[in-house]
C-alpha cells in the first residue's frame, strides 16, 4: 500500500485528439508545480519513443523528464522506492503525471485512485477516442472518476473547424476499422479531423 502524509489529492484528466496540445498542457502543469518547489514525477509508456526515450515531449517541442515504463506495476514499484527516486514508501511526490494514458493497462485506474486517496495530485493526459472514434482504453473510467476534466480540440486539417477526432492514414488513405488500435506515430500517420471529415474504412 502506497502511503503519503499529504491530504487533498485529486485526479486531473486532459483529453482530446492528436495535435490538440495534451502533452503540452501536462508539461505546463508539471513545470508550474516544480517552480512552486513541489516534487513531481512523470511517467510515459515505453512504447512511445517518437521524440525521446526518457522525456515527455509535445509536438511543439516542449519536454519534461519522464520515467518510461511498460506496465503500471512498474510505476507502483518506482513510487514505492523499489529502485525508484524517493527512497521510502511513505515519501510520495506531490504530483504524479501520466502522459499518453490511453496506452497504459487497466491497473492505471486503481493506481491513480490510490495515489489521489493518499494525497497526490494526479495528472493524466491521453486520447479519449481511438482512430475509429471509439472510447480508448482506460480513458472512459478515468474521465468518470476525475475531479477535473479538460477536453482540448485541435484544428481539422480539411476544413479548419474544431477537431475532436484523430484520423489515421495508411498510404494517404483512411485506415480500416479492424486495423490494430495501437500504432504509435505522428504527422506521418495521423491528422486532426472534425466529426464531418473523420473517416474509417469498413469494407
């Protein structure tokens, strides 16, 4: 059991399509906490190595130090001092952040709740919808349990309207509905789209 002497923990969830500034907003919040001399740790999924292996990075180039993990069990071990930064199980950071939260396993939900119950400010950023426009991984439950939710929009690359969807393109064509849900990529494989211009192949 993770323990902390602090109180008043809560969950903050930042969602939206790709290119909406989710990671940028997470980095901004973490940096503000560091300026306030709070202790913060950021986790990222190890599969997301698009820009850097040990940093969370936004598409605009902002970044923050992060711990790359394969499972939420790794995050729990890290925070408990088993090879982690803080040494003692009772010495939790003030802020714990998870970028690309949609890629984490189902253990992220109980871990995030436990951290908040023990007094940590938990910040989670991720895609609320996958490339098909379907709820993505653990995000729906995190959204329903959060004290604070911010839904960001991007700009549709077809018409310029607010974009709430992530368009996956394979060879310039919309991906098929039954393609693998997880495909790490950036501008070479994805575009932000509005509801009208989001496309998925079903044949």
